[in-house]
């Protein structure tokens, strides 16, 4: 029997009593989907999964994405993106610097991702304490808490997201190879509504973020910068945030419409971090 332990924060819940290596029956699966939509971030501890099982469970939600950076996918598994600081044979085995700013995955595409399913294989530790936490912010709660006049002001507006903004911003670790022209062509700038109805719950979500949003359409740049800065400062206030402390074997799912996330790079080799992500295809807002 499945049970739930809600975090004391605006979002986040642990689901207990499920072994994801044994395909959950349909009823259990539907319960998981409902809990995910409700709590926005859900996680299962102590899971032991093969890459095949990770992919198979993810596929039950629908189509999976193949990331634009094939250099950071798990060899033989184009659906699995590796997030890691590990170097093997002189080469990074995954993305060394994923998400060190607030963002949601694939918000720079015309059809942003529905959600990401993240499996923690190795969590860095210091003096017994885990490092490399990830923060999640609830975009439904952040929307609800906006002043009424701001809600009205931004509700009809659209903003532009650019993959290149985040790709080239200052990085704390590692150096990324320059994108090829072919990779760049795959990720042209896109325009999305600043406020988006969640495709399953209908709740309104703020859909601009620090990492990728470059401007608000219809405003001059100074006005756009000012309004964007105001919204960005609001949406990641501590009261909207859940901070996950990872354990080896955690399997955590976040919703890329109702949440944003930000990684904390407070570890370095020989403290190893090895995480694997599948990414669900989503609908255009
Ligand atoms: C990601 C990401 C955060 C982390 O994989 O999409 O942003 O803590 N990762 O590794
Ligand atoms: Mn991310």
C-alpha cells in the first residue's frame, strides 16, 4: 500500500511503499500521477533501478525527449541525460554544471517538457551530510501570492526564452564546448505566455525564469528588465521553495510547468555526484 508524507513546505511529498523496479499496477500508477500533480514534486527513497526500468517507468507518462546535447547522454540510452561531475578517461561523463540557476527544463522549446524524472545514483557527502541539494519553487503558489494588479498586468503578456542565455552564462564549474551551428538551429528562441494554465490541473503557473527568459514582448527593454526582475525576485522567495537533500537511490519527479528548480554546486571531486534524468515531452502552453 502506498502512503504519502507531505513536506512542510509549499510543495514536495515523499511517496512510500512503492518499488519502482516492479512496474506499478495501473491503479497505483494513477495514484502516483495524482499525487504528483497535487504536490508538484514527489520522491521515492531507496530505489534500485536499471536504466531500462527508469526508461520504462518514465514511458508510462508518454513520449520521452532526447536531449540536444548528445555528448551528455548515457551511452546506449538517448533518453537518459547524465548529470555528474565524474571524469572518466579524461572526459566528463555527463553535464557537469546543469541548472545552477532557476529554470524549468526545456522551457526554451516550443513544447516545453511536462516533467523530469531524476534518479540519484551517487550523492556527494561531507562529514556524513549530503551535498548538492536541489531547490524547487512552486509556480502555482508564487502566482497566487502575486499582487492582484501584477497578475492582471502580466496575464496577457508573452516572454522570450533563449537556450543560449543559460548556455553561455558564467559557470562555477567546467567549461562547456561551444554549440555547433546544427545544435543552435535546434534551439531557436521561443515565445511563451508569462502565465500558463497547468495542462492537467488548470492552475495558473508563472512561466518565466532566471536561466532562460531574456525579455517580455511589447515592452521596451528597460521596462521589460524591470518587470522581469520584479517577478523573478518574487517567485523564488523561501515560502515557495522546497529544498531536497538527496540520498543514494532517491527517485524524484518534478513538474516543469508548476515548478522551477535550481542546483546547488557546493561539492567537488573526490566528492562524486551521479544523477540520471529522463525528460517527458510536453504540450505547447
Ligand atoms: C536538471 C537539473 C539539477 C541538479 O538535470 O535538469 O537542473 O540538482 N539538475 O542536478
Ligand atoms: Mn533542470
